[in-house]
């Protein structure tokens, strides 16, 4: 199976863009993640998927973390935490109750580690949700390898 073509196929599924933030010995870190989903309401759980080759993968194990859902205006933040530092970017860090988080985001969800599972070339981290906040706004969207935004709401939407 051609991995590049499979990735292109997966890219046809539009996703939101998040930055997962955490701390190690007082230092704050983050990684851009679009493999994120809700899992359960009782108990409240979510899942993030991290490539085993990423430095974050080993650092995140057993650590509390925050999923920060980015706004359409935060493409530079997404690029920064994807390993492409942005000149002049000033990050807005906030201290959360559980883990550090980013300011100005559409939503944040603080988690304690729940379980980690083998996901092939990724590790699937489940977090137990301890605290969250959200506001209205436009999300940053990732589709076919590029960042974009929502353009319209279809009639009859839920």
C-alpha cells in the first residue's frame, strides 16, 4: 500500500487544528495535532494521536495536557508548534489548573492522563477531561494538506 496515497485519502477528511500543550520540569511545550476526537462523556475522555518519532511522544507519557482548539486567525501558532517557527510570533501562555494552555484559542480542554495505547507508528493518548472552556468564533481547519476556514453553514444543519 502506498503510504503517501493513503495519507492523501485521509486528507479528504477536514479536521480542526489543535495544539496540545504540556509541561516538563516547569518548561512549557506544545505540538500541533489534528488527530483529536471525543471518546466518552462518562467518564469524560478524549483521544489524541501522536507520531512515535515526535519528541513529544515520549515527553507526554504520563503527563497532564491541554488540547487547545485554534481559531482561523491562529495559523502561525499551528505552524510554530508543527516545527516551523514563525518570526515575530508572541505566544500567549496561560497557567491552567492541570496543564499550561494557550490564550486566544477557540476552546481549551485540560486533561489528566487516562491511558496510552499502541497505535502502530503512533501512540494513542486518552485524557480524562478535568476542565474546559469554549467561545464562539471561526475554527482553523486542515484539509488536503492546507489550512483553511469554514466558508458557510448549510441549511438544515444540526
